[in-house]
């Protein structure tokens, strides 16, 4: 499913900033995030390129790439960033925007007993709340 955002690029970048609390313009493309990323070899758009695409307003390209789903949210990139850019937060925001546009239902507190009984790790539960709630 392709998401088109031709005239909404500026609005989408603002929405990413509102969800993640991060200003993508802070990145000056040093590449330390990409160098530190343990899964960069599987990405079609590298971490520093994601930020550059967003800076250029190429939101559609980022929303249609596999990188946002491959990101492990391990925070290695954020720890290495000299500008303090929270790239995992940006990736979370991109996933949230895409899931909301596709109309997927949100993870609700009532789902917790069912999820816990299946042995889901606590990190997965917290991540689910972060992804599917505003």
C-alpha cells in the first residue's frame, strides 16, 4: 500500500516532530548513526538518510521504505549522535503515522491479560503502547 503525501510534506514533518519531540533539522549528516547501527546492512535507506529525506520533505519515500520496520530501536544511534537526535523516536513516529493511516486498531489496556498470558516480554508491551497510543 502506497501512501501519498505530495502536498502534505511540511505537515507530515510537523506531525513527526509532534509525536517524537524531535527536530529532524538538527541532524548535520555526520553518519555516526549509520555507522553505529547494528542492522544497517538490512536497511534500504540508511539511518542518516532517513533524516536527510525528512529534511528534504521526501516523507513518502521514507514511509514506503523497509527501514522504519527494520530499526531495532536499540538507541545505539541516539547514543552516538553528537547533536542528540533521537532517531529511534523518529522511527517510532513514522511507524505510528503509517499504522494510523492504514487504519489499524490501537493497542488497548484491555488487551493486556491476553498478551501477558501469551508470554510477551515487558519491552514488547511498552513498545506496543508507545506505537499505538498518542
